[in-house]
C-alpha cells in the first residue's frame, strides 16, 4: 500500500552468476566467438534456454521461502527488535556502495552527466514552487487554464528527456565521437541502435516460455542468499518510502504482507522466465524524495506503462537507448537522496550517546569494508561445499546485509534505554498529527474495502498479514 515499485534486483545476480559458473553450466567454447554463433540456430537457443530454465527453477523454489517468511509473520515478529539503528545503516548501505557503478556510468561523459544533474536539481529544488499554466477541463469551469507544478511532479522525467534530446542532437551532428573506443562514445543515442531495429512490435510473454524449469540444490541455496538480502533491503525501503511520503512507519502486518507479496512477485518472475526475482526499487525511493509525489495512482499508472512496455517491444527498446552518462547523472542524485534518507533515521536516537555513534559508524564502515574484502578474496571463503560457498559469498558481498545485521545485533545486545535507542521517538513519531491507529488503518488497510468488508471475521485477526 506504499507508493513503491517492484522490479528486478541485483541481489539475485551474484548467486546466478555463481551458479552458471559451475562446470555443468559453463558455456561451450564455440559460444565465446561471436563469429561462430548463429543466434537463431536451434543449438544456440538450446544452450541459453537450458541455463535460464535452471535459473527459473531456483527462483521459483527460493521465492516460496520468502512467501512463507512473509505470510507466516516471521518477519513481523523480528520487527519488534528492529529500530532506527538497524534501519539507518541498512538504508544507507543500499545506495552508498553503488558510488562505483554510478561513477562509472556518469564517467562515460561527465559533461552530459553534470547536465542531467543540473536539470534535475533545477527542476526539483529551484523551480519546484513555480506553477506552469496548462489548459484543463472541469465540469463547472469548462475549459480554463490552471497552474500545475510541473517541475515538482516530473523533475526526473524532464531532466532525463532534455538530456536525452540534447544527446540525440549531438549524435546527429556527429559532435559526439563515433569511434567506440573514444571517450564520450556511450553518450550517443545510436550505440544500441540494433536493439530498436531488431525488437518486435508485439510479443506477449507467458509462463514456461523457455520450457519446463529445472531444479538443483546448488541453485536453490544460492538464490536463497539473494532472497534474504532482498528482504532486508525491502524492509529498509518500506521505512524510507513511508518517511518520504509522509506515511506512518509500516506496522508488522503490513511488512509481513509486503514481504509475502514480494515473494509472489518473485514466483511469477521465475515462472515467466525473466532470469531474475523482484524486490522494492531503491531507485523509486530516491525518485520519491526528489519528486515529492507519493500518490499510489502514479505508481499504478507507471506499472501499467511498464506492462505495456513489456508487451510492445519497441517501447522498451527505445528506453534502452537512453545514453549511459544520462543514467549515471540520475543515479548520482537518486543514490545521494537514498543515503541521506538512511542517515535521517538517526534523528530519533540520541546521537550524543557514544553507544549509538559506535553502532552506526561501525555498522556502516563494516558494511563497506567486508564486502570489498570478500569480493577480492573469494577463494579464502571456500569451504568445499558449493552451496555454502555461494551463500557465504553473496551475503558477505552485500553491504546492506552486513551493516544491517551488525546494527541489529549490536543495538539489541549493547545496553541502552528505549529513549536512547530511539524506540520511543520511533513509535511516537506520528502522534499528534491524527489518531495513529486511524492513520495506519487508512494507509495500510487492504484496498477496495477488502479489510473492512471481507476480512471482518474474528479469525482473520489471527492471520499475521491482516490487521
């Protein structure tokens, strides 16, 4: 019930690559030479489809674990032990470790990246209170001109569009280099031109489109590590999204329901053969902080647009032509906002306390240090058990998992009062605005009156995902 988007997650990427690096699934040598590959040949199609079916099976089984954790209320039970000192490092480490990838993408052409940043900052901060007169229609007033705060509603979209348009002009005039090895080449809009020409106009995906999924223990245990990381990330995103949209912190039943539904989303993604699972988009949280648009209807409209993009191949292919430095500039802004949102959770705690300073500082620094070491020394973590190696590798290279777990353990074991830990201020943060129970019910109840009309039976209150 929060204005947050579900989409593909990087948490599943590492275990997927680890699974496909096993001797059984290593690609044949002839597929490494592009001149020998005919992508439409039955042999090549069978090579990649057998592997994606293996990934499908692992995601489907692992998603059942997430569904169980969510709808059983286990995640809600754990929430009583989770406070600001757990949420703050978790959210902070969602975005902070991404500085490298954001810098790499923006660094493809810093001029274009800074132009994108300038547009987004201009629209979201300087022009947010400037109304734009636009024609509108109302039954009483008929056709008239109404002021619309366009820059506040669409700062990211406007910034991306203008930068994209300028890159197109620079591409047509050949100001940007055409040599693939030259600096700034990826700022051109035609670097992925073949994607648009080859994409079909219409294609309807369906479950099992690559064949019957296959299952292996190595794949399941590896993807389970990604599921654990994505659940922890999602809980942090729920709190960040609620805070940015002005909603009360999500109650336990809403978190349980959210994690359970995310598990269903992973199950569907696996069945459809996307090669990935789903989780809450941290980028969406960053966009929410910039645009200040927390409407569910906007998210629903965006979801419908994404569904259409998946059906009409040309639309998705066109979006894929957005230049890399434009995306990098957007990431610099959004990831900065997410990091700041994570740190802002510390306002509930007593930051004059050396206890709290230690917990937050150590959790964040360890969340950066441990993954960096683990990614460079993966051989030292080998136990000889492939499944265990995959889980250890994924968990220790996920900064938000390392920082979140350390914050959780330290906050619940180091002595401290409820007030010092920020739990009292956390629980009472929305008192005085409206009745808290009424506000929570209004925000987090099931839609279309399901919670009041169809779930009013007494035994429904014993279900962890129900109020």
